[in-house]
C-alpha cells in the first residue's frame, strides 16, 4: 500500500492544474513524440517539453506557476528518490553562495519551523525534503551575485536580487504545498528576515 502511494507521488503533473498524470508524452520514434493531455483540465499536460531552456527560464523569471511545476515536478521530479544527489548539491551551492554559513542555517531552520506551525504541514521527511529542494532551487537569482565578483554593480542590485529570491521562493513553496500565496509569502519572509538579522548581528551592524 505504501509502495503504491509512493509510486503515485512520483508521477509527473499537469503544469496547468497541478493534477498527476500517468505520462506527459508518447514517443513513436526518435524525435517523433505526441504530448498527452490532462484528464482533469483537458489541456496539454506539459507543453514545456518542446520548449527551449531559454523560454522556460524566462517564464521562471516571470514567476509563472506553470514553469515552476514543470521544473519541480516533471524535470527534476522532486518526489522521486533519485533527486537526493540534486538535493545535496543544491544545499552545498546555497551555502557557498550565501553571505554567511550561520545565516543560511538559520534560514533553513526557520523555514522548517514555519512550514510546520504556519502551514501546519505534517512532519514527514519526504515532504520537508521536497520543500527544502523547491526553495533552494528557486533561489537561482543568487547566481547573479557571482557576477558581482567580476563586475561592479551598485549595492541596490543586491536588494533587487534578495527581493527576487523572496518572490521566487514564495511561488515555489506555493506550487509544492498548494497553500495560499499569503501564507507562503509569510513563511518565506520570516525565514529571510531571520537570515538577514543573523548576518547583521554577525557583522556587528547596528
């Protein structure tokens, strides 16, 4: 019974309505595929399969939930046990790109606490792993901070990146948990605020 439920959770999802589908496409020959439709909303389950990465990236930057469902559920399969390596790599990257190790540890701790008490998500290692992976992957805007190591940008760029990461985290958390935008924003804002205050304290800033 548990194996059947776990197998169902690993099924891909329709990017439109978020319902699980048996398959996203049928391949008749190399390069010849047919996109399948969702039984619930009757639309093509995942049109991003035929899109170039640039288009997907643009929709991610525009915070389209369809693009996030494609990335998290169909591309990376966050419900699959095969993503453990991706999770570990994402955590390490997040910690390295972060301004302070302690600040990011505080961020993750606050995220888990708020997910449990605000969203009232039942304690499940798989579910918390999915939330963590979704939030870390949606922090891709932090990659822009690497450019600041090579080129000089005004300090306002850092503020823009942080706001973009916050809004992106909110969309990703909403996609994974299916809670309201207000609740997901509150969780992400609280975790980011805790990290910011921790880093200010470490720097001895008033």
